[in-house]
């Protein structure tokens, strides 16, 4: 006798989509229509707003489930942006959208969504930002969609999904000193490729993951987007995959052996990953510490530890962007910002800053940037002839001090 | 009702490689352009401005796998559509780009054979529901994935907005 649908073991993605679509069980490749629990947008809420008005419905489906957080261009860097900000502000007020985080109230959308308790495990979360996958670290089926599709969600409160198959990634072993979640996920992206998880769900687990902080788990879920993942989960207490759930494949990683060195994503794609020692001598003009990937307290802490009592190299600028107002204030209280500034860092207001190439740290032609952000595409942070190397916060800080790509252990040993 | 035909005919404007990301298609610095038609002015602006400059209405962009990877920015699909592209044909698409394209009424056709089987200037006939691309210049037939019925429904409606408009505002 076969298993009845009720006893079919399911992955995290399958369980959440089954619940949200009112089914007992779902299987990969089925199309389901799922109720959306949370719908997040940033400045592109202006595009959503326009599409929504075109549809012609007067009221959003549920104002309490919509969150809008300005982060890409704050404070407004141009009149054009100020105009879109204003339009969204007025729309939010008119629609009764109370979860609206204006300039100075929030920070980077993913950080704010998580730290303000909007996300709970088992939710279906959609955001008009590709790194919405971050919230899989809180146990949500969380994924990015486009603005017009979001207008549909604002109208109907639901969205169709193809149930993804799941790649399981088990990580054991001990991280070496200075090696972090960023190095692990860059290593994995290097192995699987920029489309290695396209349309798939990813589940991370294993002892090395279970020892990680919440902030570090968010790094994994966030960057899984860069291998195409639809959603990415790390373990949560409240729910897990069923024992016996079916995986498309399982990848095993030993954190100590496989990720023995800091990992660097070289220009111009996130899967062009090399261990630090293989990159060679590289002069660095700008070092960026921030973003929805690595702008949290633990990232600022490690950077402060590396630069404490040292000076940023004269050819290098160190740009630091706390991920949110809350992170900024905490880092201030803990003295990390003081340490970073004493070393010569500039602190930007919480937001995306130069990550998306708009303002607050744009690169000139020929310049090299080592960045804790998540994309190194051509022209991402400025000139199409600039070069972005993605690395961990510790490597960013060490490189700022050395003026070239550097291992934090080297900087520490130099006693400068 | 249909403003998208299910058999498309046109020339190949460009043949691009793999992992053409959304920053290449539509740079982040122009994201505060929220008039869909105006996004066309910045299509491929940093990397391949010559593609936009020479694009004729109905021409095709052909690429390798993972077209549209990266950001969720809808402007990438909008810029292609409003610059006049008739369709994008790629080995595979990143999922958000694919959904954006269909939602805006821009056909996105998956074909593993098109990248090697097409050159700039070739004339193609694409059967969206048949899963076949005829390269009329070369006299060859290339396999493609037939669009699923949900995508066809949206394309025939002219995109998600007109589709929802009909459903809710009638
Ligand atoms: S920090 Fe960068 S990647 Fe994250 S939401 Fe902002 S622009 Fe996107």
C-alpha cells in the first residue's frame, strides 16, 4: 500500500506551500496558488503603486500585510527620487499602510523586516527585491517578485508558484579563525554556479549551521539568491522538513577543510570564486562594509576588531554602512563606530548606499573595490570599468588597512 | 483581444552570452525611472548601448543560459519590451526576470539550441505554443520549450495588468 497524501514527507518549501494553498500535500513542479502573508517593497513601491492604480481596484487587499521600507536611495539623492518617495508616502497614508518605514525610521528592507518582527516561520513572504530569500533564515517561504506582480498581490493577496524541488546542503566541521558564513556561501556558489539553484529551494543544515548566529544564517539565505534559489532555509525551532522528505540532491561541505581560506568572488560574476591566496596581489581603492548581506552588528564587530588601533591605508577609502537605524545605534553604543572612524572610516546612513551603484561611494574607471555586499556585476557600483571583489567583513576590514586584498591574520600579525 | 501573436517573425538583433544580469540589461542608477516606456532609454546602457541604438521593433535578443539573473528590477524586462524587442530567446531564464517578462507581455522563450543556432541578422519564426524556432535564413529548425498555458493566457491578455483589470475592474 502506498503512502496517503497526508503522510507524504515534505521539505520546508513543500510544507509551507501546501499550507498556504490549502492542500494536504504538494510535490515539485505542481502549480499552486498560495495566500501571501506578507508583501514587502522598497522605493519600487512607486512602480507597484502605478501598476496597482492601472488595475483600477481602489483598496489594497490587506493593508496590515503590506510593508514598505525606503532604503535604496535614502535620504533622497535627487529630485526625481524625492518625487517617487513623496508619491509612495502619500499612497501609504491613503491606503492605511501603517508598516511604512520612512527615511530615518528603518534601514535596509531585509534587515528591518527581520529585526522588527514582521516575519515568522511558515509564512509566505514576497518582496519586490530579489534578496527577499533572506527571510528563509527565519523559516519563511520568502522570495522576490517584480513590481507588476506585486500589484497583483496588493489586489488579490495571492500568487501562483511552481513548487520547487529542494537542494539540501549539509555543513559540518569547524570554521577556522576569521572564516565566516560569507566565505561558506561564496564557496558553495562557486561550486554550484550562478544558476546552480535556479527555480529550486535550498535547505541548509548540519552542525556547523546550527552553531551559527541568526545574523550569519541570514547571510546564507540572502546570498542563495546569487545561485538562483527561489527560497533558502536554515533550521528554525518551530518547524522543519519531515523526516524522509525527498531532495533533488544533497551537497556535503566540511567548513574547516573545504573553506580553509577566505573566499573571494572576483569580477564580474558572483560564482567566479577563488580562495584569497589564488587572487594574487591586488591594490584596493575602496572597501565597503555593509548591505543586506553583511551590515549587521557581528559584521561591524569583526571589522572594528581588525582595524582597532590601526589606520586605513592612504590609497584606500573605507565606507561603512550599518544595515539599519537599530544596528547603527547599537554599534554606536558598543563603540564599534568610534573604532572604525578612528581608523579613518566614513560611516554612511543606514541603507543600500553604493551597493546598487546610485550614491554614497561610487567607483571611478579603473578602481578596485573589496566589498561585503552581494553583487559584482559590470557597473554594479559605478563605472563599467571598475572592479568589485566580494568578501567577508573581516577581509574587507583587513584589505582597508593593508591597501590591498589581505587576510585578517596578516594584518593582525603585522602589529601595525 | 490579443496584441501578442503566438507565431512571431523577426530578425535577431543580438546574440549574447550566459548569465546576462539585470545590471547589464538595466543599470541600477536608473531605477528611479518609474515610467515604463522611459526605461527603454537605458536598455543595456553601460555594456551594450549599440544594441539599443540599432533595435528595430519586433527584433529578437538571443542569449545563453540564466538570462536576467540578479535583481528583481522589472525595468530590465520593461526596457526590452518598450525598446521594441519582440521576444527574448535564451537557454534559460532567471525566475524573476521570466515572470516579469511574461507579466509585462514580453515573450520569453527557452531554447537550449538557439544560442548556437542563430547569428545576428538571421530571420526567425518562433512558434510560442509549438515549441519550435525556424531559422529561415539558415533553413534550420531549433527546439524550444512551448510556453505553458498560464503564460499564453497572460501574453494574450497583453500582460498581468490588463488581465487583472478585466477580472476586477469590469
Ligand atoms: S543592500 Fe544591496 S542587495 Fe541588499 S537590498 Fe540594498 S541594494 Fe539590494
